[in-house]
C-alpha cells in the first residue's frame, strides 16, 4: 500500500472517530464513544507500523521545512509555561474547593479528583522528563 493511500485511510478514520466521539458525547450515547475507541484501536497499529514514514505520509516529498531550532525552542518554552500555569491554577482551585468543604460539602469529591488528576499530570511529566533525558 503506498503512502498516499495510507494518508487517506488514516485521515478518514481519524475524522470518523472524532465525529463518532463528539456525537456520542453530545447525545450521551456510550455506543458511539465505544465505536470511536474501536476505530482508534484500529488506527494505532497502522500508525505504529508506519511510524518512520509519518513525515512523508502527511507532508509529502516536496514539503517545505517549517520548523527550525528557534521554533522548536519557542514551542518547548510555551508548552512548559502553559503546563506550569495550568497546574498551578488547578492546584489553587483544588485547595480552595477542599478548604471550603464545610460550606460546600457536595464539591469535596471534585476537589479530591482535581488533586488526583494533578498528581497524575505531575507523574506523567516526571516520567516524560526522565524518558527524554535518557533518550537524548
């Protein structure tokens, strides 16, 4: 199968999965969401088997280079700052919700869920830093 056909198949499957997922969320239909996840399960092996050709699949042979070291550095700094600000704001919101548990006891679970998601995000960030420092 040539790269153009793979690009068309991956793009169509990704679009269909997105439409199914979005429709399932709006209509509160779990079957549409499960169908979107099944499409994702089909897409992942195809994308993984062609992981070395992804640039050629989606850019083409004659595509111009749009990223240089400066652009990559700007993207890295922007993403690090965005993640830091987001985590800090979510942490403050979680602390406020948990400290107001006597006034609004129905939101205590939301505060603890925010704490757990923040711990997961920090663990994922630490793992990614460890992985990429070993890789590069």
